[in-house]
C-alpha cells in the first residue's frame, strides 16, 4: 500500500489576492504583494496550484520564477530568463507586431527576435526589463502577473538588487497613468526579515510596501489530510484529527514533514494501536533534529557571538530590525554576555567582528546594503525556548 500525493487547494486565499490585484477587494496590491512565511510551509505549492490557475481564469498571464531553484545562477539572470521565456512563448504575436510596429519599436522587436536563435535566456544588449515587460504585454494582450518566489535572494548580488529596481521601474511605467492594469508583482520570502529589506527605507526599491504574512495551513488542511490518509487505512486503525494537528504544529506547519511522519507511522508500523502516540513522537523527533543542529552550531560560538545571536533572535521574534551598534543594543548584548559568564565589555568593533564571524558560519545573513538577520528564523524559536528553560530552572 502507498499513500498518493495529497494536494490541498486554497481557492478563497487565491480569490482574495486576485481581488486585491483587480481593485475588487478591500486590499490594494497594485504596488506589489510581499508574502512571507517559513520555508516548506506551502507557499510555492499555493502559487502553482491555486494562484496561477486563477490568474489564467481571469485571462491574466502569470510568469513564475524561483530564485532558490538554481543557486549557481545570479538571481538577476533568473528573473531576466523567466521574462525571456515568456516572450519566446509569444513569438508568433511578436512577429505580427513587427509587421505593424512603429519606428520606435522596430529595433527592440528585431533584436528580441534575433536573440532567440542564441537561446541564451538573455535580453538583447541595451534593452531593459521595462521594455521587455511592455513588449510582453503588447504581444499577450493581457495583464502580466510576475511572481518572484524566494525574492530575498535578489539581495545577495548587485545584479539581483538592480533587477528589483528594474521591476519597480516597470511597475511604475505600466501602472501609473493607465486605465487598464498591465503589470502586477508578487514577491514571496521564507524570511520576513530578509524580504523586509526591500521595503524598509527610502533607499530600497519598494519602500512603503507592507509585508503580508502568508497564512499558514491550519485545521481545515489537517481535517482534509487526515481524511485522505484514513481512507487508505483500516477502518479501525485511523489517525485522529487532533493528533495530526498537534504533530503539524510541532513540525512548524510544514506539510512535507507531516507527510514523512505519517508515512512512517502508517506504512512501517502498520496496525499499531497507538498511532497518535507514535505520530507525536515522530513530530518531536523531527523538531529535535532541527534543534540539535542549532545547539551544535551555538556550542561552537564565542560568548560575544552567542550574545549577539540571542539579541538577533529577540529582534526576530519581535519583528524589529537590528541596530547592532546603537547604545541600547550594545548594553543589551553586554547584559547577555555577563549572564553567559563573560567579564569582557562588548564594543562596536567586537560586535562587528562577531557579526562577520556569524555570517561566515552561515548562521546569519547580510543584505547587499549591510543589514543583518538570521539565516534561519527557526534558530530564534530554539534560542527563545532555551532562555525560557533557563528561567524556569529550579
């Protein structure tokens, strides 16, 4: 017996987003939608299985690019390649445009057409993303919805950052002063702090936009999932919804991890009478494996590095940006360092050195503009639980 793939659709969420794009709902996403949720909680599945299909139903053209899909290629190039591929799919319409184009359009149209023969995935030299998206709109004859999954990786390179500014320019050119919407942008991120680097201040491309928490899957998903699994098990040997829900919470609302645990319990252990207990144990084992990695990394840090990391965890949980060299922050770091047994007073220089060491170890991340945040927000949860454990110790 095997457990076939289970896909949970979220039509209400997809409908609310497209309503925000079209001006039909209470929310207005015309300037861009920024969705944040931890990795492996269902964002990409939702985008591909729910949002993109409803865009097609609306006669919009969704263009999807995942900046995490190929880490060997610059994020800026991944975005450009996705737009080029969308243009290639409109080749016949572009040839029609070429026959009727004005003199100011012929150059771009001809170079776009010629560039296809090289199959480089790049725009012609000198052409911009704005021009390419305007051409795509003209050829497709419908609004473009550009979806950039794991958009925070654009901040890792100068080309990636430049592509974000180019998309903002395209949004402005194709939105301002037009009666018909031509372009909508969606950016998702597995780190709220990283995604926020695009919107936090006036020097960043989408300053003023809001980060919207992506709704995590909840009880409605668990009920449907449990029924799906139980349909394939003996009638007297099924999972209870409340047990599955508790396991789902333990693994951070990550469907893939829940699948792994359920398969092991249902298929390997078969007719065990205590499925709920085994499910809970499996979920705790998964959580413990993550936390053991965090503990191992933390144990190798110096006292000042631990203190800096704990302050970053607090800021992450509180959803506040880190100002590492502010006087108040230095005092907080000093307090934690003393609690950890150090009698050395931190300075701006030692904090900077700690930040760089943490970054080199892959524990924290620095944006192209110098802001620091945790690489994995799960470490913040572990550190806070560790602090709670210390507080509650006899």
